[in-house]
C-alpha cells in the first residue's frame, strides 16, 4: 500500500488542530479524561507524520515506529539538563516534548496510535472493496 501524502498532510493538520483545541477548551471533553485526549492526539500526529514520511511502510510498522518515538519522547522527560528544560519552558517545547513523565501518557499514546491504525486499516479495506466491486 502507498499512502497519499496530501491526505496525510491534511490529516496531520486536522489532528494538530484537534489537539490544540483539546488543550484550549478542555471543558468540551469529559473531565474524567483529563489531559489525555491531547496526549492521544499528539501520538496520532506522530503516526500521521510517519505515514507522510514513509508512505510505503505497512501500517503495523508505522504504528510501531510511532509508538517507539512517542515512548522515547516520554522517557526523555527524565533528562533534565538546563538546555532542554529551557526548551520545555516554551509553549512549543511544552506541547512537543511535555514536561513530566507519566505512565498514563504511554497508555494515551498507545490509544491514539491504535485509533490511527484502525482508521487507516478501515480506509484501506474500504478502498480495496470498492475497487474490487
């Protein structure tokens, strides 16, 4: 399968918008979810970005690569050198790198990537059936 890069660029922009909206207007989501929808959407952006950069990779490989990248960023929060803390103190740094390690973030990342995986698999299945009909 070869992904359509334009569609992945659009999807990435839409998911970034949803993620920013989830942080800006958390009252639109159930309070019990906390900040984790934003974390799941962040990981979904990573999945879409990998789909854009590697359009020929199988969905499973893109999902595993996205999860490994997200976990690497999460575990990097334990690294607290002054230079990276100054980056994390900025809004873009906080949005991209986060600030505090949490195992719950890893669950949120897995959820976001799984959503991307399921949607991509569903779309691929739909197009295969449509072409075969």
